[in-house]
């Protein structure tokens, strides 16, 4: 965990997320995250730490907060109506209640969606309005990257203009939230990539869990071309 934080600092990132796979983190996994977060803080690294570890209960969330975690991610992914067509292992409501617990213990809530899975515009609006209701602080916007051999390999995806409209709708419905441009941005936005960056607050760089991202130098060049300055420049340990 500490080495990953150093790599993030080397990238110039201001936020580093510790991510676990599975439905929820087991108690020993939560303890390991707590240990790692404390190591990061002890080193004094100039980076904010987030955690994404499934449907955590209040006790686990309180432990993370006490250790120094500021934000927890738990994505709703899509509307309540469309969710059962994508996920069968748990319910949308379980995720919704987890976000409420995140807010209840005083942590910043990060929750986003994936677009292009076959959902309707109504589903997208429902998700945006749910986030406004929950007062989510950060919303990662992902666009499906179909993978051959998976159930969504033939999903319709989104056009570049459609992706821009989704971003604009989330900006209008959640004006105070941080919009984070994440997975699938390069493939789906194409020539509109720079325009989308101007409509959002942050980029996810490096990789997207199951898929690699593009060379971070290209992202820095894009930001430079748009008039942004890189404020951090440190070597990776």
C-alpha cells in the first residue's frame, strides 16, 4: 500500500485509492488497510487517501476514518431499475445504504457509474438525481470498454457526443460534486476528450482496475494544452 502511494506521488496525483475486489472487506483486510494508511501518514506523503472495499458496516468505516482515511468509494454504477440486469450477487439497495453509512460516520462519499451498458437516458438521469439526493461529494464517470468473452462484449457503448451529454447532465444536476473522468474516457470521447476535461474536476490516471490507462505523459500534455499547471513533481521511491 505504501509503495503504491509513493507511485501516486511520483505521478503528481493528489489522491490515492486503495481498492479491494469482492463484495466486502473482511475484518483482517480492513485492519491491513488501516495499517497501510497509517504508514502513509507517518511518511508525510502529500497525497489524500481513499478506500474502496465494498459494503462496509459502520464499525469498519469508523476504523478507516480514525486511521486517517478521508473518502470512501462505493459505486451505485447505474439506476436501481437497470441494476438487476447487470448484477445478480447483491442488490442496488445494499450499495445505496452503504453510501448512507459512509456519510453518517462523517466520511466523504465517492460514488459513480458506468455508461454504455444498455441503460436508457432515464436510467442515467435517475442515477444523477440519486447522487444529488445523497449529496455525494465525488462522482467518477466511467464509459464501458467492452471486453471480448464477457456478457457485455456486444453492449452498445456511447458515442463521443452522447458521453459529453452525460457529463453535462451530471454537471447540471450535481453542481457541487467533483466529477472525475475515469475509465473508457480515451476510447469513448476520442476527439472530444479535451472538452470533457474542461467540464469535470479530475482525471483518473494510470489504470482502471481491469484495463490499463494511457501513458500518463499524454494526460499531462492534454492538461498543459488546456492551460492547467502541474503543481507536484516528485520522484517515485
